[in-house]
């Protein structure tokens, strides 16, 4: 199918929720993509922080092919061996003793909201309200956009789900001041992604954990974008030396195969009982073998140390451009989750970089987001930094 044919069919039959599309990618390998015309690109967006192991990683591809020849799907009314193995592996590498599998980050966050509310209900306490943060992003379902404290995602979808309150991110004093007796949980991202790659100040996450303990609240961490090595740790909250009560993950868990999950402590898991939550496709054999291969690779000794080292190298390379370009307001990030804030709209810069063969994306109107596959080389990092340098110089 030619590009013109794809465009015509897309414009006729696909709901216009993504705006105009410029390219069709037909092949990928590692940190590289090829479009329908055969042009090669360096992917520093990774499907929005999804293919952390790069495109078509052999371990994931082999696992998928082998499983597809055996069994693709059965319902959760039966034991699913790779699902059980995945839950045990995630438990081994995290605080969470119990896991629920779903399809994406939004449905993982839906599950977290339901679990928090029902946990307190089962304990005989009326604590349905949840505090989330300004500039957050938790997904596109109705409850998730209500939790997402950005009006642009909520416009036209009112009435929203009741029971949500908002606080400024990285502002402990205001957060504590709005807690009322009916608040049962605080929900936030360990690093805000869609909100502009906002990294909390030192000690903030620890203080939120202490506040939850003091006020008898559940701490829900949305690690949908930050999880599975993105920040140089398996989960971003490990940098703070804390553990939440509930954690949501998705994106990189299956390295491109749709899968999300909720992890929680044994105590909090008592909030759910049979029939209270479910997912038809959640944790089926195909997606869980992909996730198993992904997590096993990510937890190979030395892998995450290499990610942290290359992330620091990338941040340093980008910060070196600050003196050269006055329109760079700030470079911030951790690991391979990096934002370059400009004093102007980033859309033209992102477009120029795409023309040069480097894919990146926005995180709001003034932040360029770099979330490359974790397997990128320093040579590829240099090329991305050079592309940004050139794009800014063309302004």
C-alpha cells in the first residue's frame, strides 16, 4: 500500500483523534525505524517510552513467535502459566506481592482508583477521595482524565467522576493542607511525563510517603512511563528509597505488546474480592510471554547501570547546548527520560529534527521529550544532540 493509499483510507475510516500523520513506519530494529519509502530514522521517542529494549528485540520476538504457535488466549477463569510466572518475577523485583494484569496504563490506573476506594470501604471507612497533582497525566478513560489535572484533557467530557482533588506537584505544604477526612489516597507520578518531564525535588517523594503514613492514606504511584528502566532504575521510586502501597505500570512492560499491570501490597490487595474487577485480555499468554522476556532482559546484571550511565551522558550533552542557544530554558530529567524546555513553541523544532531523521516528541507546548530505547549507543546519542543543535540553529 502506498502512502497516498494509506492516507486516503485513514482519512476516510479512522476516527480523527490523533490529528494529521506524516509518516508510515514499516520496519524497526533497535533504535532505528524505516518508513514506507525506505528512509531510515533514529527513534528517540520509542513509541512514547514503550520499546525500552528497542524495536523487534530478539528475546521478545522469539518469545512471541513461540507462544503464538502454542496458545494465544484463554480466559482468566483458568490458570495461565506465563501470567503466574510474570507476577512472581515482578514480585521478586518490587515491593508488590500481588499483581493484576490489564491492557494499558489507563486501565491500570482505573484499577488503582477502584482498589483504593474499595479497600477503605471493606475496612468500614468512608474515604473515597483521591488527591492527584497539577500537570499530571493518568490516561484517557473517564476516571483517568478526572485524575489527570489538566483541563485540556477534560474539556467536553463533563460531568467528571466525583471524588478527586488537585494539588501542585512538588509542593508538600499545599498537599497536606487540602487533606480532608474523606481522602483515602494520594496518586502521583514519580516523574511527571506528559506534564513536561518534571522531576521532583530531593526528598519530596519521601515526604509524601511519610505524610501518607501519618494521615493513614494509601500512596499510589503511577509508573506507567517511568517504569522498567526508563530512569536508570527498574522503577523510579527506587531513587527515593521508598515503596508505595499501589503501583501502576504499562508502556514498556511488554516492549510494544499491549499490557498493563497493577501491583500492591498484600494488605491492600484485600480491597478486591472475586468479581470486583476483571479484564478479558489482561495477562493472556501472548502478552505475558513478551513481558517475561522484557523484564528478564531489563534485570540482567549491569543493564540498568548502563542505562543510568548513558542517561547522564545524554543529559550532559544536551546541557552543553544551553550556552549556545538562548532559547533553551532548562534541561532536566533522570536516566533516559529527558525534557528540554524552550522559551518558545517546540513544534517547529520537533519537525526539523524529524526532517533530519531523528524522532522525538513534545511534552507540552514548550518541552521537547527524549525517551529513546534504553539500548541506544553513545554515537546515536551524539547524533540526536547534534540534530537538536542544528534544528535550534535554523530558527
